[in-house]
C-alpha cells in the first residue's frame, strides 16, 4: 500500500506532517529519519530495502519477534466476532475476562485483580488513582507523596512523567508536587570508591532517609522498575533490593513494581519482581503482553489493596474507553499462549539469556567500553575514553548518538542513552543471530573509537 512513493517522498511527507515522540522537530524536518516498511523474525526493513537486526525488540515490546501469525489470526478472529465493546456500565467481554483470569494466575500470588489500560503511562496514572483511593478509605489522607528514582521512566502523561526521573523532561512542564525522587542505584556512575555491595546498601538507605525526612505519615508509595530500562539498563547491585524490601516492610508504604519493560520474561523470570523477590503491592505491565502487536497495559492489584477498594470504596471513578479492548485482549491471550507453550521464559533463563550475557560481557575488552551490565535479555555498555578514570569520550554525553548511527549503518538497531548503548533483543534470537549482533556492535564500536581518534 502506497509503495509507489519513493523513499525521499515518504521522508518529506513524514517530516511535513508527523510530530514524532521524543524528537527535535526542527532537526527532523531538516535531516528526516528512516521509514520502516516491513519486518520479519528479528529484522526490520526500510523503504530502501535495508535490513537491520532489531536488538531493541521494537521499543522493548516485540519479545517474540515480528513473525507470529497466531497473534494475527487471533486478532482477525476477534475482529470478526466482537471488534469493540466497552467495560463500563456492568458490562465485560470474553477476551477481557479470560485475560484477567490468566494474569491473576500467572503473576505472584498476592495479585488478585487487574485493571486494564492502553499503555504503561495510563497504567501508572491508574496506580496513582488506586493509591489515593486506598489511603483515603483507610482515613490517612495525608499520604500523598510517591517516591521514585532519578533516570526512571514511568510514562509520558503529566502524572507518569512526573514520576519519571528525567530532568530534561521535567523542564518542559510543571511536574506534580507529590512526585519526589531519590538517586538511582547506578554503581558505575554514582558508586565512587564503594564496592557494588556497599553502594547497593547506600542507595537503598537513601530511600529510608528520604522517608524519614518527609515523614512516613506523608508517603503513600514507592515506585520502581526492577531494572531501569530507559535510564540505561541500570542493574542494581545484589544488595539493593533486599534492603529496599526491609525498609518498606518496616513502614506502611505501598510498593509498585513497574514491569513495563521487565515483565513477561525479559529478566529470565516471568516478572522482574520475581527475579529480585521484591513482593510489590501493585504491578504495572504493558508492551510485551501483546508482543507489541496491539496497545494494552494494566495494573495488577494485590489483595491488600483490592480488598480495601472493593469492600469499602464504592464506585471507583476511573476508566478508559478502550480498557479491556477485546481485540487487544485477544492479542495478549495469543501472545501468552505462545510464550507458555514454547517455554520462552525458561529459554531466556537457561539458554539464550546466558548466551547473550556471555557474548555481551566480552565487549568489555573493547578499548572504549568501560563497563558492561546485563540480565536475561537486557544489556548495556558504557562508552569511555579512559577505563581507569571513567573519563567519557566527550563532555556532553553525545558519544552514544555517534555510536548509534554507526550501528544503523551496519544493520543493527541499538539504543543510545547518553554514553550508554543498550539492547533488549527478542527471545526468538538464535545463538547465531546473537553472534551477528555482537559482530555488528563490535564493528560499530571500532568506528566510534576511530571517530574519537582512539
């Protein structure tokens, strides 16, 4: 459809009419971008026919790759039967009911209910509404503050972006005052002379200090990703999560695990909170639940929260036109069927995940790689000029963007976050395809080093 246009025509049309997320619009109008035309397995193809290995699974979401006809068939069948109906006014639909039951059974045992949204952003907005309602019912209305972390990403609505920890985003709007932040547990950037073990405890205890400063009676919740994805795949030291759990167990504060990236197998467990034994009260999900083929998100609600809201809360004044959309739920059910039938979580834990981490770790020998980290099918490398001093390639953290362009030229999609290069490849990747990823990444690192005369 529309293939009569040339690549230049597509780019011009795009630049003239389409405002892209997280984009410098003026720069895009001048330089344009890539137009992706089709995808197959773990590869995407632009309008010039260039093949690129997608080591980001789209935007962290296409965990099963792009060739999943069962999902397309499920969507088409649902389209023919019930393409849409809402879940307001004492109504439901069979895919939403089946998916809700499925999610309750596959998430950690404390979760008894789910609230459907269209995205992770909306899910985290929903978390705020649930938290407010919970504490109001419990007659603790002063509990309003939600603590989050720097370099966290929790979505792009005003509320979700306020919870997020990116300063450049906050500078573009007035953040909500109840969202406050502590430092993230990035040992390489923030650990100084502390060992990872020592720094993990130090970073966790910053949460304790902040709660004590604000007063426990004013703090409603703490929200965190098990591994901070968009912040640069920040893998916390092993000492971090047990100490956070201790701190929260000793205080009456709700805990939200944002699993939009880590959920559905990415860390080698079904959910990242299981990898780290986090035991949250609320769990945010989206992205991989439909393999990215349909927009769907939601909040898993624990019995602790659900019992209060359902028994004593009356009408919950919140919802979306497309909450529990039957087509999106059908896509999710098909995705989960494939994931469970083909044992993809176990494959990440015992096969392709360990293989990726072994090959990825070898990049640490490259002259401009100062640090390597990763878990399951997530990875990050830090680009430096000097490994001992951790001096960056240039002062304004632009080296990642340089390396990313070399990656694209070499047929590899990696993401740049400042001076970090990050990956989140599909679970369907073979060992040979992981080797190809590493080969193309190495070539791109070589070219980046040459660019900086190293």
